């Protein structure tokens, strides 16, 4: 009898113990907010409070792991997106950035095609890529975001992102919307900006690299373009344009800002047209 009483008492105690996986959704945030727009750097309380303050747009950006020029890290697009997505979110003031999607279609695996002909590249099948985007967007919707913005920094990502955006917007019937922003992926426009505004004229050298790409990467980390190693060999240039800082890094910041301005304007337009709150 006594053993049964002890067991009942213990069970009652366990029932009263808070479940760490089910905290009070309205609990106060105990510390000051961290100033970041990247979801993975925020606590759930910081995201909750940001949404309550009007940040109900989530940016989902896709990069890749692929062969690039002889000096560029395989994660070229991901480094660029680290700079551009932060700039876009801060310009909007109503958006947070989901973790950058590094795995995208890069070519067939067997037999290998496109970037998969080179070591280090990682590819997804198109159906896998679209399933990944679908689950990411659905997670963000479940988590309270009303507008989910798709950005592609690589051409092979565009078709899948457009298809998923259109499909989910139809299926969700206004509960949330997914927008593919074509204005972001405009490298010819960025090259014209570099030439006409920054005075940088390029002569193509046949590399999967150019001044616009390299200088954006340098704003995040010059090591990603092997700056010091190239300087030691007299190779710190691309397409006839010098990558010597600080000029190159300042140009990179201006290119990032140019791309972010165009993307932010397009996002404001589609969100306003969708009738959701910015």
C-alpha cells in the first residue's frame, strides 16, 4: 500500500514538472534581443517578437556547391547570399532570412553532367530540390510567416523555385503566399552597373567567375577568392580588372547594395499586391 502511495505521489510530481518541449508560448523574453536577420542566429522568442512587430516575411535563398573559377570556393553562391540576403532583409525591415539552401540541382550524377563533372560539386535531383523547398516553405508558414520569398543566385535553381512558389500559393489559398523574385537573379544587370557606375569594364577570360562575383564574395571573406595566394603569384585580377582592396571590396559592397535595392523593391511590390501585411 505504501509503495502504491509513493508511486502515485511521484507520478503527480512528474505531471507538474514543466515540459521543456512545450514552454508557454507567451512567456516573456528574458534577455535583450540579438540584432540579426538570420533565423538560425535567433531564439524562438526573438522570432516570435519579431513577427509580432510585423516581420512576417521570410526569405528563402538558394545557392549551391559547384565548380567555379580556379580561385573560388565551391560555395560561391552561398557566400554571396550571406551578404545580399542580409542587405535585403534590413532594407525591408519586415523580413527574416531562413538558412541558405546550399544543396541544389548541379547536374546529373550517373553519368555525370554539368558541374558534376568536377570534384567537390554536390547535386540534388529536381524532384528532391522541389520537395526540400516545399517542406521549408511549409515549415515557415506553420511558424507564422505570411509571405515567403524565394531568391535564386544560380540559374539552375530558377525553374524549381518558380514551380514550387506557384504550386504552394495555389494550394494555400491566401493563408500564406510564396513569391519568386526574378529581379534578384540578374547578373547581366549587375555587370552593367559595374561598368556604367563603377567604371569596371571586363574582358572575359573563360572562367566561371567575374568581377561582380568575386567582389561580392570578398565582402564576406577575401579568403573565398584566395586573395593572398593570388597576390603572391601576381594573379589578383579577373577578366582584366584588379581585385586589389580596398577598392574591390568597396565595389563589392556597392554591387550587393544595388542587387538588394532591386530585390527589396520587387518584394515590397508583390507583398503589397498580395494583400498581406508587410
